C-alpha cells in the first residue's frame, strides 16, 4: 500500500527517499472494517482521511432518518468541517466497505510541512481540486432533477452504484427508495 501512496503523490511532486521515510515513520496507513464510524454527530473530529481503498459515507440524522451527503472512494480526501472549524460535528462519517485510509492529524501535517514545504503546496493544490469538485457537484445537485442526478451517477460514478445499497443512493439523490426504484424501472423501459 505504501508504494500506491508514493505512486499517487509522484503524479504531483517528486519524492526523495527521506520524504518517503518520513511518511513511513508517521504510520499513516490504517485499516477499518465495514460499519466503523469514524466521526459521530456532536463529537470533535481529530483526523483527516484519504481513501486508498474502500468507501466512506457522510450523512446527517434528520428525524431519525439518515440523509446521505457524500460518498468518498479511492483517491478522495475528507477534511471534516469539525476539524477545520474546531466545533462539534453535525454529521457522521462511516465506512461502507472495509477500507484502507491514510489518517493524519493537524500535528502530523504541521511536522511534514515544516520538514518538506513542497507538501504544503501539494495539499493546497489537492484541496483546491476537491473544493472545486464539491462546488460543481453541489451546483449540479441544485439545478437537476432526481432522474438527472441518478443519470449523472451512472455516467460519472458507476462503481458507486455497485458498491453501496440502493437506499443510500436514494438518500444521496434526495428521493425515497421507492422513487429510486421507479426511476430505475423507467430507465429500463
């Protein structure tokens, strides 16, 4: 898994052996089981996550029902608002599959940035990419119908449709599971 991390990073920057060694010493790679909850509503986040393998989901509990807001698959990162803003989380982050994650704390990040400033630039570039992606996703969600949202998933994230339960997909596109079934039936006709 280490080599996969280094291969990913070398798409953006060159890595020296001492930089690789620092990553090894930080022991960033963690394994989680399907169903593990990484963050709970009301708790303070303490870590950033980067998905190497697996699927994470963020969701709110509204009137006892889960409202899915995002899925995170391979090579996607999560910087919980709770960690950035230093306030209790309003949502949950849960592993929907057995997952291998890079897990870092702000203190780790600070040490790496001080030792190797190019990583700060890399993180800024990757954060800007993620922000842009999320802004585009939100804008598309607002101006599209549930049918269009489902079609967008089919086109741009088809692996997600195979990896998570349909009731979570329904929640994510803003419909009931029954409505999602109707949308799927209608597309088959």
